[in-house]
């Protein structure tokens, strides 16, 4: 699955693990990541700098860590769980910028458009 899961290296690795193992909960994880990423992108855009750190790193991160624990901890492997929590942690940092080459190049192309 390309797209939002590729925003971080943990997401790319999680995608690779899920693709190779094809667990029955794979689609549930993809849906969670899509919803989470959409929400985080919107929050990064609309929050001002003063509130961003507090809201993202406390409220949103806690909420999504709890969701990962409640929905996935019992059904995923330890590696998948760590990658999911790493993905949540990374996207809820106030200074988040996509860290993969593909996402950086897409971002550069968008900024170069008139």
C-alpha cells in the first residue's frame, strides 16, 4: 500500500511486514493509519505554533496510543505493535516532516507549482 503509510520509515517497514505476512487484520491497520494520518495532517495545517505541541503531543498522541492498545495490541506481533506506535509517535510530533525520499520529493514538487 503506497501513500500515507509511507510518510515515515516505520510506516514503510510496517507496510513491508504486512505485505509479506498478509495477516487477517492488515486492512484494519491500513484503515486506522489512513484515518489517523488524515487527522494529523489536518491538525498540523490548522493549529498555530503555540498550541500545536501541546495538542499533538499530549491529547492526540494519548488518544491514538490508547486506540492502538485497545484495537491492535492483542492481535499484532510485537514488531507490528512497535512500528504502529512509532508511526503514531512520529506523526504527532509538532515538528513532523515526512522523512522518506518519496514524500520529500512530492513535497518539493508541490511547493514548486505556481
